[in-house]
C-alpha cells in the first residue's frame, strides 16, 4: 500500500493516534513489535498556533519512529492551515486530519467527529490544508454523526476529490463513542466504490489476529489501524503479522518477556521525558502489561506508586521471578 510515494508494503498495520498513550516511548515499542507506521498523539491546532508547550512537544519525532504521521484537529479553517504548516516543519511522512475523535470536549465544540455535522466545512478545511502543504494529507473519520446520518460513502469521494492521499475510517458513529461493535460493512462499501482510488484504512475493534485477517479478506481494506487493543499489548502487531504470514497463532507472550518489555519501555520513557515525568507517565502502561496475573493486587500497587526507577526495576524483577 502506498500513501502518495510512501510504500508501506502489503497489508500494513498502523498504530492509531491516542491521547496520553502514543507518546514517543510507546511508539518506539510498537515499532519494535512490527507496527508499519505510527502516529503521534493528536495535536490541537489552536494549541500549536498559541505556542502551547504541550502541543509543541508532540511535534518532536525521532528517526527510529519513521514512517510517522502527525495528526491535528480543530474546527477553525485558518488555525488548521497554520497548524498544518507548522507540522510540515517537523518533517513527518504524513499530516493527518482528525475528524473522528468523539470525546465531548472536542466534538461538542465542532472539532474531531463534531465536524461530521458540517461535512461541507470538513471538506473545505481539508481542501485548504492540502493546498497549503507539500506533504501528503490524510484524514481519519467515522461513519457519521449518528445512525441517521452515516455519510461516509459520499464523504469519502468528496475528500478524495480535494486531494487527500488516504482515508482511515473508524466503524462507528460519533454518538456511539466506543460502545457497541464497530460496523465494517460501510468501510467495505467505501473500499468497493469504483470511484475510490486512494487507500482505505479500516479501524475499530481489531483485537485478535483473526479479526485482522477478516478485515483484509472480507472488507478488502488496504491497511488496518489498531488503537485501544495495543494498550498493554503492543505485541499485537507481531501476533497479527505472524498470523497473516503463516495462518498460525503465536504462543502467548511470557511473563519474562513482558517484564523485559516493561524495562525497555521504562528506559525509553525516561530517556525522552526525564526520570520524574518518564516514570509517572509509565504508570498507565505498567499495570496493563501484567493483566491476568493471579494475586497481583499488592504488586500492581507497587508498580503504580514507586517513585524511584531503580526500585521499580526491582519490582519488575520480582514479577519475573514470582510469576514466570
């Protein structure tokens, strides 16, 4: 699959952008486990143009992460254009426009999936961003605002016509948030539309290698993007790739492997953000890496309260010894 001139190979697996999850350290881990392309946390366009520290920090990318996309969101055309120009200076491979985030604080002010209520404005913002930058521009969106307004088939054509290089579709409406099951039938309909020439990337509820294979085989998508299923389980990319290549499932990852992964992730987080912030931001990942272990409550508490990196390594070594 190609996004403009960027060749991602056959049936690529992409890491979805997720706020407070897909920072540089987690992107590195997912790349190590076989993600073909990763995305930054989504970046507010108004934050960028105000020089907001947190927004600007999300533009820092490293060569080992490439290929990488930086995703921006907003609802004011001029802000989106200015932000896209700033993003281009960070030299990602792709600039992605987020018209899919369903959370209230974003959607209710008209950004993210809130743009699905104003498709003409959505398309116009996209057109103007495409014209303002030289990098490939892609879009991530949903099926529509609600069950009565699933506009994705027509919207996909319109976005292609204004020059996007690829389209990612999450198989839910905004009103569904993340509830119920993702509906891939309309994603398949977009892909089968004879007018569509750009790659179609499917997203939503891919949690197993079998579901990934079905997404490619039944719905014909060019790539799949995986979000929430990677949290606490970045090795899902390796599991899926092995299954796609061989038709066989890998054995479950061992506790010892999870411990070594946690150590690597911790070291990378500290390298990128320093001891204090790097350790604090790892807490959301650490306990997730060890889900399912029996009698783990006390040890989990230590994982998320220890403030010294060396002590945390000791806790991880204890996990390896006790639960191997």
